[in-house]
């Protein structure tokens, strides 16, 4: 999901040529939604669409783009970030209070997302489990 960003987001072909310059429709609050369907070392393969207007295109987007993110579903706080993308691994850190900030996505594996964020001067990084992810820009995901 990409929200509240006024600039262009480039969508690339597999051979890294720009196939589309996407941008949010901020006036209508029609935000770009991304479904990650694959990845390589530097890019996510995505299905891009507008939340309201619908499908844009399929392509690749740079992982390093800080505008790519997801929201937390930990509405009562205590969002656990894991060391590895498995529920049975150790908890790397916990975000103790609910945040409405977009959590930057760094990587994905088996529907888990590696995120990082800075909240009140503290940096958090770890894997967020699928049922704690919310990609809806308009309401909560409960």
C-alpha cells in the first residue's frame, strides 16, 4: 500500500524498464494498493491497483522505496515483530502501543512482511505475521 505520497512511483518490467509512472489521486483519496506476488533481491513483483478505480498494471517495484508499507492490526497494542518469518521463532521486539503510521516493508516471505519503522525516536524492525497486517487505507481491518 502506498498512501499520502504525492510523487510518482515507478512500475518496472522484469528487465527493469519503466512501464508505468503511478501516483496517488490525493484529491479523491484513491490510493495505490499493491499486492506482492513475488520478489527478488531488489524488487517486489506486484499487482498494482487503485483502491477505488481498480486495476492499474502488473510489474515490479523497488524494495527500497520508503513509501511501500502496511498498517498494524494490533489495535490494543503489543505488535510482536519476530526474528524470522515463523510464529515459533523468538520475538525480536514489540511495539507496545498502537500506531497509525505506515510500517515500511523491506521484504516478504510466505505472507510475512519484514518491516521497519521509527516511533517516538525508537527504531523497530522484524517480521510481522499475516494476521497482524492491514492494507486498508480507509478503515481498520477487524
